[in-house]
């Protein structure tokens, strides 16, 4: 089955700097890759997603890139702000398994002001 | 549009007991998936229900079961609770049989087994 690895496990950046989180997946049939942000005590919320027919997607300060050949995808946050501090999860979904999401272990992002 | 609603928010149970958790998806959504979240294991997929049928199942023991009703509301049940079942249980609602659509999470049920 699918396996998703996520790095780094923790990331500290200065306010205004960029943050990059990387994930690799194992199943070449995976075709949907969402990123979730989870603040302490709250539900995971989708911040951006990308489908396998697209290489890059941007939404204001957030971007995701996908390299299908290498089977990895990355989250880029520019001009980080203290409110970006949270746990970020990448995930992968394979058509064969319906809406099942396989998650990475998560990255704790701390933005220091 | 109301979001995904999970009840109860918190539960404390004793080892050996059983528990039932409820999830009401977004109106019109037909797929409900359940996940267990723990500090050590992250988010682990339990099962998915679509149109009252279990479509996928994760690697959890048979003590974990679920069902979905005709109004798409779903319940999951854990029997013979163990201390290791203490976790945040999240459900996610997805629009339908079409794939590649966003999953919306509920607030979760925090289960503590003592």
C-alpha cells in the first residue's frame, strides 16, 4: 500500500522567511496530494492540494510542487507569519482506494517573531 | 452550510467497555472516512463508508467497526477498549463517488481510556 514520508519533523523559521516541507510517496498510482494545517486543539484544515496532472499550484503565500517521476511533493510558504505556526500534514490518495488518505507524520512549524 | 459534526467531543471510558462515536457529514456528502490521531502514530485511516457500504478498511483490529445510515451519518464503534485506544478520532466528509475532491474534517472526539 501507499506510504508517505514527511520531512522535517520540526521547522523553526524567523518571521518573514520561507518554509519548505517535503514529502515522498511510494505508490505511483497516487493522483491527489492535499496539505492540511492543524492548529493546537483544532481540526485539520485543507490549505492547498494538487492533482497528478499539475506540476505546481499557488495560492497567495502558499505553493505546492509535484514531481511525479521522483514521487515527491513539497509545500512552500513565503513571508511566514506567527499565525502560520501549526502542524502541517501532507497526504496522498490513490484512486484504487476511494477517498482513503495516507498521511505523512507531520511537521511542526514554528515562526518566531 | 454546516460543517462536519462529531459527537461527543470528549469521552472517558474504562478498559473493557465499548464506545460509539458519531459523525454527521456536510449536507449532500456521501462519503465518510474515519481516522485515529495519536502523537506517536499520526493520522491513521480506519475505514471509509460510501452510500452505506464500507469501501475501504485500514489495518485496525476487528474491535473497530463502523456503519453508515441512509442520511450519510456514520458511527464508529470500538469494543473491549484498551488503553492504547486513547486518541483523537476524526471523521472526514467528502462529496461523493467522484475522486480527487476535498475532505473536510470534523472537530474530533477525544477518547480517553482509563
